[in-house]
């Protein structure tokens, strides 16, 4: 059971930033396959990967705001 709880707490900050943005949109920004980003979210990420993902999320959110207008 301990392992299950630990998995849920990985990358919580990034998951909050991600919100309802689909993984494929983030993966597209990072030029990686959607399965890769899903796999990344299952493990503890390095600070470098967290920053890359965070930046991609930010860019996607900006693009989505532009298309809403």
C-alpha cells in the first residue's frame, strides 16, 4: 500500500499546473511522443525535466488563451 500512495504524490505540482491540458499537447511542445510524457509523470522527475514540462505547459496555456478570443 505504501507504494500506491507514493505514486499518487509524484509530480503533484506539475499535475496541478497541467490541469485539464491533454498530455498530447504538452508532448507536442516537447517534441516527444505522448506515451513518453505519460511515462515521465509516473516517476520522480529531475529538476531539468520539470522545468521543460513546466515551460511547455505555460506555452500551451498561452496558446489556448489566444484561441479563446
